[in-house]
C-alpha cells in the first residue's frame, strides 16, 4: 500500500533520476530506496523508470509524477493554511528565482516589515517553475525570461535594457553602441543553458547564422564578471546589475537590437490559494519601487 513516505521518495528519485544521489538526499540506504520504488511500480502495475544506460523517468513516470506532486502540494498547502489561520501574522512563504540579485532589497524590506514570517528561497531554472508552481511546491517565482503561462498568473516587475560587458581595454569598450554583428567573432563568458542570459545570446545570434563562440559557462555571476574583467571574454549585464555595482571595472555598451532586454516577472499558480504570508510577499514585490530602480 503506497504511503506518503513512498510518494515523497518517488518524487526525489524522479527529480534526480539517480538512485544514489536520491538516497543521499533522503538519508536512506540505496537498497532500501530501490525496494521502495520497486514496490510502488508493482502496486501500479507498470515501470515508472527506464533502466537502460541510466535511470530515466518514462512516460508513465512523468504522468504519475504530476499527480503525486499535486497531491503532496495540496497536503502541504492544507497544513500551511491551518498554521496560517492559527497564527495570524506568522506563517511562511516559498519564493524561487533564477537569480536573487535584483530581489535582495525587496525581500530584505519584506522581512523587516514581517519578521515573524519565514522565507524559504530556492534558486531554480525557468523551465522548472511552471511545474513546481502548479504542484504548489513553491508559492511565487521570479523569472528573467518568458515562461509558459498555462495555469499561471504573472505581473511584470521590471523591463530593462541589457548591455554587452567587456574589459576596459577591449576594442569595443569605447563604443557608444554595438550591433549584434560586431559580436559574432567575440568569445563569450556566459551562464549555462536554460539561464536567461544564455537564451538571450542564442536569440540575438539566431538571425546571424553564426553559433556564438562560448569559452566559459558558469552558474556564478561573480565569477562571470571576474573572468570578463580579466580579459577571457565578453558577456551581458542588465542595467540593474550595472547600477548595483557601478564601480566594477568593466565597460557596459548598449546593443543596437530591440530584443536585447530583460523582463523580470513575478509568477504564481492561478489555481492555488496563496497563504496570507505569500499574498503579503506578492504585494510587497509587485509594489516595490522598481521604476525608481530603473531610472538612470
């Protein structure tokens, strides 16, 4: 008979598609976890994973994962709603974002205004956000790129220009603007696939017929800036980052292309009943002085 522990363990294995890493995260023995998954598949009467070269969630597993995540999300939402009703002014909110650089001040302001509310922050790819929101695994997401909107509601927080960033001694550094064609032979230090900067780079180069020359991919924003400063390549920065670190020793040059922009959006599930804490954070983020931050 399947139980909550079995279902929660299945969700972790489905997310990682790796038994030993899932066992480590769950703090259980791998043989025990393997038996749990086998019992679940036996009860359902079908495999949930392909086990050829490596463990892969199969179509039945993908289908079942959606139902399990929604069921667990409803249970957790119920628990949090009861807590929210019992202790007004307290509770918790779960916020996910691709990057928290632009959110630091607004989240810090929210915490000052609501010190009793617990905030859980998760860094997450935009691809993962719709599923996690619909499963009520998180309450709110902030994305820096378009996200499929089915079943979601959103509010635009900030629309801003993105500039190409070069070392100070780079030939482009003294330019007042550059075209995408000026960048085709340049080495790029950029975020990994799925990140908004990487997708922006791919979009800008789509009409050139040239594949961007990427010399380094990284998840560390500070490391990207240091590598650019050191002369290993060029990259992108939104205006917000340029204002946040105005003394950073790099050149930021406008790109003559209408799509060289970033749109920061807040998203939440259209079907979920947000807790009071999540509603308060949604209001705090959407009413934050983004226009003031966006002024030159």
